[in-house]
């Protein structure tokens, strides 16, 4: 009976690993925010190398926070230039971090990690991206954001 349970658990784990491999991560990178806070004019830059194949790519923004953030959410602007066609895209993302009752929506204990959808974009083979991320809050300096990242998958 014990062997059957072990085989069943390994089979489930193998299935989950195969399912996770279906989503191909093309690019993932974090930029660290200064310990002094994320100033409004501090733009995070991400240079994504040329795509190896044409297709639809899913873009996400990733945030890491600590307990110093005084808001339930943060708004960010994501701008991107697609080369070589010189296409420009801009999108505002409202990132809900904490529910009104205080329940944190991120993963973690004292530092939290969040992932938010940006968009799906159709890219050709050889297209590259330059992405810019900046906060869009009235407060000039945002305390509590430790890292900002981009995740692109196919």
C-alpha cells in the first residue's frame, strides 16, 4: 500500500512539472529600488533581447514589497518600445496589494511578492523590447517597494 501511495505522489508531481513546463519563460528580471524609496522620476529600464520565434507573448509586472508601504495598492505605468518596427505601447496597471480588511494579496511573510498582468503582445522573430516602469502615484517617493520586475512568457 505504501508503494502505491509513493508511486501515485510521484506521478502527480511529474504531471504538475510537465504542466508547468508548457509555459515558456522568455525573460525574467528584477531591478532593485533604492533604499531611500522609489522616486517618481526613477524609471526602471528592462532590455529584452530579440525573440527567437514569432508568437504571442504574455507580459507581467512583478513587485516585491515590505511592510513600509502605506497604501492598499499602487499604480504603475508600463511603456514599451518594440524594435525594429518602432511601435510604442503604454499602459497603466493598478496593482491591488492589500484588501481593505488588511489581508495581504502577495506571497510571503514579511516581504511580499506580487505578479500582475500587463498585456499580450504579438512579436515577430527578431523583435526586441525596451520596457520602462514608473510609479503613477501622487506621492513623490514610494517607500516599501523593494524590487520591480518583468516576466515575459510565450
